[in-house]
């Protein structure tokens, strides 16, 4: 594992490639050296592969994460059994990687089966079950199954609130997810900007340093027609993250559209270019970002360049 020991973060920061890209490359190389000879304990090897896969997803490299998450799932299934909580957690993570890699046809059956198994093994109101329920709602949304997505988002939110309380961090996360769906769903008839704004405001007020909640609040403001408020919250969300994080792509597209609505076309184009660059860097297969890019191009009247 000397490939990580000689990692010079100062040199990486000074290079032309983004730090998260350099780190991901190192992790991929290191991960491919992990085998039964390097780590004889099969459960420890599975945990390392799973943690590596989750990290790569967070770094915007879901396609490369899949091989490690599959290895973890297979080993846990052999050692623990197909319905052991550890195996089910690895299945959930693998489904997420398929989703973020744009392979929704593989993500959906994995997540649906994982939800069924978690309900049977852990119960409907177990936190792990609710996590998978939330994830499945996002996959349904990406597939355009909006009625199914809304039903599960609502069910998960109500169960989180009843099980953990209205101010628990997991409840706030699900609240923000429901708000985002209500603000961004492809089916415009199902959008509810007023409720999205209400939910997003509550989540952001309870956790003001959370970039995701602030980002969702900015999106809800945009959908409600508050362009200036949207710019303020979306810029704050970006400030709460590192500038080159690929997660900033969606807020950058909304910033582009908000500035355009305000007549600030140069700023709009600059944010559009930034969003496109972040998308190309790590999330080019993300269906939500593709829709946002198309929406922005449509708003600009084809004048994105």
C-alpha cells in the first residue's frame, strides 16, 4: 500500500488536475492491490473494498467504485449470507453506485430487492430500511416514475419523523430530499414550489452549515420565482463546499438560470460553463444534471456560449 504513503498533497494541489481526481486515481490503484494475499481476513477485505467504493462514489467516480463494491457484496454474501445486515448495506451501496454511474436499469432491481429484504430482516421503521426507501425514491425519480417517487419520499419522511423526531439529522435529510423532489421533478404538474420552500427552509434553519440543505433551499427559491434569494442561497451552498466539488454542478446550473432571469447574462454564462465543467469532470452520466443543462440551454434560447 506504499502507493498512498508517498502521496504528496502539496504537489497534488499544485498540479493541473483537481485534487479529488488525483486522490481517486491513487485510491483506485491502491484498491486493485487489495486481495486475499494482502488482507487474509475476508471480512476485513470486504469492509475495505466497501469503504473504498463509497469513497470513490463521493469523489465522483461511481463507475470505478462498482468493481470494489461488487467484490465487497460478493464476499459478504459468501461469509455472512445474502440477508445479513452487512450484506444488505453493501447491496445498498452498490445500487447507489449504479445509480450515480447512470446505470439505472441495474440500480433499480438492486435497490428494490434490498428494500424488501431490509423490511423483512430489520422492520419497516428501522433506520437502514428508511435509508434504502429514500434511495429508491431517488431512483424512481431519475427513471421518471414520479408518482412512485413521491409516494416513497412521503412515506420515508413520515416514518423518519415518527421514529426519530422532527429535528433528527436523518429526518432533516429526508425532509430536504422531499423538498428537492417537489422542486425539481420532471413532471411539472407534480411540482409544489410552496411546499418545497417550506420544507427546505425548515431543514436549512435547523442545520445552517449543511451545504445540501442550503442548496435545496436555493433551488426551491428559484422554482418559487425568488431569483435574488435563489442566488444568495445557492452561492452560500457553494461556499460551504470546496470549489471543485462535482456536487456543485446542480447549484451552478440553477445559479446560471437565476442570473439569466435577473438579466445578468455574463454571470449566467459563467456559471453555466462552470456547471458543465463539473459535470464533465465527474458526473457526465447524471440524468438530473443532463435535464438541468437542457433546461438552462432552453432558457438561454440556445445562447449558452
